[in-house]
């Protein structure tokens, strides 16, 4: 598997929204007293949600984009 295949858009719209919301919650917890490594996980979720690319999904051959997103309609 080449490096190029790790950086394909493979995160669907709903998945992206969920990643960003959960990421913000996890990062927010760091500032409200819960000082755990979960903030770093939240940061990763935010970045992959905004970018629409998840290298772990590429390695596992997962794509959460809908059929219309894959066809470029959304």
C-alpha cells in the first residue's frame, strides 16, 4: 500500500460531523479539569473530520462516504 492510498478522502459527511463534535468535546474537557490524553484523541478527530481523510480507515479499507458523495453529487 503506497503513501498516496493513505490520503484518499474516505470520511463521509455524517462521520465528519460526528468526529468534529466529539473531538471538540474531548478537547474541551482538557480545559475544564479533565486532564487526560483524551484531548489528543479529540484533536486527531477534529483534524480527520475537517480534512475528510482518515489513514486508519485507509489501512482497514473503510469508506464512510455515501454513494452520492462518492459520485461527487454532495
